């Protein structure tokens, strides 16, 4: 079950009212959407966007419209959905992807190196590690993983091809690191590259601003510095009024319940 991160804070900053309409651009297990729907019933609606076909099949909530697509197409998806009183992006992976999808998102499970959110995507992590050049792999790991040992890891990958599984990849990444597992940043980088995550976010945020009705709110939860930087810069250069001078982080109580939320940062803004 996907535990919705910063749910109390999401509701506080979206401020849903009776019969309003919202878009959840990354609906995942529907946790945030459920909380929003409780506050906008009886006639309020949530448009939920989910790129993963398998997750879409599981989502059944009253007054929830589910669209199987990527939020990079937000404007087209929501062209007949108005007024839009609030938009949410929760950029974190769902627990289902890590624990049940079998697509190699975690180095704690021995699975095929897939890492696709949508199976219609032709690029996989296996294709990257086995077909890309050393320089291309180094660039991905350095830029998307912010990994200072990117060159060493890329060299190890190229020298150990073919690499088919998560454990194979994990076991060739031997670099000095403290509490964080040596493979963490490389897995993050590959996932971002496979799903074009940063570029999609950069394209989606201006669409969200355009879709919002006056007084509508935009809330974004990011999980690493690359995402947060994009959101921070977009807010700064947009016409939105920023509601969060600094990003909101999880409380100690939430961290005890859901340790995966430790890196979550919430930023919010309002359209005048």
C-alpha cells in the first residue's frame, strides 16, 4: 500500500473546498486523491493521471477520473476539465513499484533491469547499461545521480557487460560510501533516464500554471535535489505567488511511520 507522503500538509496547502475540482498528476495508489475527495464531496471531482497501466487498473474511487498517460501531456489531458482549483505532483515512486512491480527499481530485489513506469516506453535500464557508450553512461550517472564516482562506475558497467539483473548491477558498484548503499545514486540515475523524469517535470509545470483557475493552488512534492531545484526555479520565475518560503519537510512522527518520506520536500504556490 502506497503511504501518501505529507498528506496533512498537502491538504493544508491545496485547501480543497466543497464541490471543487483538482488534478492529481501522479495518482499512484490514490492516497492523496482519497483525502481530497473527502473534502470536495458531494460534487467535487479529481482527475488522476497515472503513467503505469497496472496501477490504473487498481484505482476505483467515487468521483475520480483516471487517465493512463504521462503528466508531460497535462494540458491536453485536462483540456475539458475545468475549472481547476488545485494541482498536485507527488514525484515519489510508489511502494508498489519498489516491492511488487518486478521491474528492477530496487537493488534489494533480484529482478530484470527494467525501471519503466510505463511498459509502452521502449527504453529500459538494461538497454542503457548494455548499449550506451562509456561516456553516455558516465554522463547519466553524474548528472542524474549526482555521483562523484560516475566515471569509475561507468567503467565497471562497460567492463562487466552483459548486465541483466539488479543484483548483477548492484554487485559491480564498489565505491566508498557511508550509510547510503553504493548503488543508490546509480539506480536513481538510471530510473530518471529511462522515464525522462526531469525533462517531463520541466515541461509539465508551465502547463499546470496555465490550467489553474485564479486562486488555484499548485503543490509539488519532490524527493531529491534535482527535482526540488526545478520546482524552486520554476516557482521563482513564474507568475504564481509562492506560499512556502522554504520547502516543507516531514515531521518526526511521519518519519517513524514512513521512513521513505525522509527526503520529501513540499513546495506550494497560488495563482492570482
